[in-house]
C-alpha cells in the first residue's frame, strides 16, 4: 500500500555534512524517506530553517548542531525522532526533547569501534615497547638490543586494566580476547556477573592502577568523574606502566601525570588532553615517554562512513515501522558521555 514518506532534515555544523553525508550516502534515504534539503540547518532561527522544521518528522543531527530547545520544538510540531550521527547528544538535545517524548538515537556504538581499535593497537605496542625501541633506533642509528633494553617486553601474560565498561571499554575487551592477556576492569556500574560475562575480573580502581602493565581510560566525562585519575592514583602506577587516555583530559590530573612521567618510570599515550590543544611549552609534546595524538582515535576519514550508514539505517528502520537499534534514553545520560 502506498503511503506518504516521512520527511527528513539535517542539522549540523557547516563543514560536517559534506564529510559525513556525501550525496551518495544521502541517496540511501530514498524512496522510503524524503530529504527536505541536502543542505543542513546550521541554526534554527532563520526563515529557511523555520520552513524546514515545520515539515520535519526525522531530524538527523551531527557535530556542532544548534541547541534543540522548546522554541525550536514549537517550530517543529511533527518532529518525533532525533538521530545523531555522533556520540554524545548532551550539547544539543535538551530536556524539552525528552519531555515531548521524542525518540533519540546515536552513533556512539559504531563510533566506539575506531576508538577501540586505536586503543588495542596502543596496548599491544606499549607492551612490546615498540615506541621506546623505535625511538632509540632512530636516535642512535645503529644496532639496538630490545631484549636487553626491556627484558619484560611482550604481551604474553601482561595485565591490562580497563577503567570504564563503556561502549568503548567493552569493545576493547572484545578485541583483546584472542590475546594471552589478563584483563581487569573497574566500573562502579559493573557487577561480578556482568564482568564474568565479559570474561574479565572486576577489581577496585586502586588495585587496577597499581597492578596493571597498561591502564586504559574509558570512563565518560561527568561531574562525578572529573579528576578521576587524581595524584594519588597516578603515584600508584607501577614502574614501567603505560597510561592510555582516549576519554577526556579533565578526568586526569595532568600535572601529576607529567610529574610522574618526568621520573622516567612510566609512559603515556594521550589522544585527549585539557585543553584540547596544549600550550606550545607543554612538556607532553617533547618528553620521550609520551606519545601525543590529536584526538585521532575517534571516527575520521573513511570511518565517518560507518557513522553515516548507521544513522541512515536508523532512519530507514523508522520508515519501516521498526524500533531504533541504538536508542538513547534520558535515564542513560547520568552515566554516559
């Protein structure tokens, strides 16, 4: 039976749509859904935006989407779904959206994949001491003896501590399953049964930090997690340990971490910092025990296509009368990014 397709609109920053939703990706919406415009709404106040909002059933959002407050919702009486082609929706989905009963979906599940892949790569490289040995080879430009430099190098039997059984943390655990590693997890919302189902051991945060050869941070950025890795915990890192942060810089006492790094007995792989771009004089740039990357772990390049495909699939599920696959609920916001 023929029916009128639901209307879809885009809302995100001006440079975001071409990166995530090129024409061939948007073409997947037809014929089940009608895209009102391939050009996204960068704000919701203009006449053009108001005309689009009035007809919108499904709003696909991306990074730098404007705030969707009560005034916007009044201009969008048909809006029933907000599908976010990214991780957190806290920057644009307000209480008014939840109060209206709008269904929200995110691409956090698929965005977790490249972050987890980056993390696993760094864990394996860290235990193998690849970065340190390679740096020495580049510096000395002569024969080096890795086994003499690091007699404890290697991944066999090493303990990896995962802080936060988040979407990313759980995917890291799954990807590490084939390796002969001892995986421990600290998460206040993870019980022993859930830990057993993941094939890991649940331990306290103190024990995890003090006993792990690699500590990888995957907790969300919340008021309760700010400075989670405080100076006392940094001091407990075991000699030779590597600390990996792909979460957020504000979860870590960066001054304490840098002081510990200056002692020369721990290493760090930092994909995130506070601020996002450190001042030029920061020793994190120059210390040989630090690998600093510019928020590289999340979806970039071809990986953006995975987020777009996931979001468009959600829209098509709506068109077919199916429930959202990656639904987010208001109650989840207190413990997720």
